[in-house]
C-alpha cells in the first residue's frame, strides 16, 4: 500500500519522492505516512542521491491530513514520531526541495516547511488550516525562524490561505514560476545543486541549521568545524584543478 501511495525514483543524482493519491488531493493517510518514512529513509541512505524533490501528483500538492481517517481513528495527541519529519526523526544533511502546485494546506504546509527549499507555481495557496478544524500544529514551532513572527501568528490563528506571491515575499518559498514551468524549473534547481561538490553542499545546509540560535562568534566557529571535512577532501583539490584545466569537476564525495 505504501509503495503505491508514495514513490521513490532517482534520476541520476536527484531523488524524486512523489505522493500519488490525487483522488484525495494527496491527503496524508497512514499509508502515506508509512510511504514517507520508507522513501525519506531511502533518500538519506542513497549515496548516489545528492538532492531530493518532494512532489505530488494531480492538481494539488497536498491537502493536509486525511480528516476522514482521523475522525474514524479518534486520534488525539500525535506523538513525536507520528509523522516522518525531515531533520527531526529522519536526519539528512542533503538538501530537499518541495515542488508545490495547487496548494499546501495543513500537513501539506508542513511538508513544504520541513523541506529546505520550495518552488511553487504562481496560483498555489499555502495555509495552516488546523484551527478551522480544532486540531493543532505543533510542527509549526520552527516557523518563526523561517518567516516573521507576526506573519506566523496570523497563519496559525486565522487558518486563512496566503498566495504564492505572499509566500515568496515573506521568505517561505524560494521561487514562483508559471504552472507549465514548475517541474522544469524545479528540476533545474535540483540539478544545479547536484552538480556542486556534495561535501560542500551538505556542510552548507548543516551550518545554517546548526547556527540558528547561536551567537555570532559561535556560528562562525561551528561553520569552521563543519567545513573542515570539505576543505580536507579530494574534492577540494579537484575543483581548482578542473577550473585550471577548463573542464567540469568530477566529484567523489571524499
């Protein structure tokens, strides 16, 4: 069941994780959660995958939790491991991109939030809709370091959607493109990342996350520690050599 609802496919160095439940607007059921856990874990372990794109089939990226299933199960307080949350219970320092079409609501907003980068089409909407249905959004705790705190409060207490343009203005998404260009532009971004030295890319992501909440000097010291491995790698010598020889670098990730 999970394999049918969430698919994992690697194209060269880019992993594509796709929610395939369009008849339910890709709502997150137990089967989808199980699929996420399997696919996210596979990405984290796949040495050939340097970046991941999270996408959904159909017209909507993800409409959030499956409320019908939730009502039937009588779900109360979900535990910390209820949802496969990237960078929390599934750890990877490889970059992830959410490709959003149509809308990201509730749990769909969570999916976009937990990815490192977001590319969306211009007609998409974003909403934390839990307050409308009496549910909670504890997963939105880190939102205030992604966007201004007052905007985070507005999203949480109104449950009203915001446009892709507004999401870009507040820094929630990185790029807004035409619907017809969404996959192409997302693929371009993913491949741009995949072409770079993998150790440098992974250290860059790790540094940003680990610097949050640290002092100015503390963040510099942590950055120096994280980039020590890339500096000492074979790739650090390959880059300048390739530049000198006017060719593309051949990264070994070591």
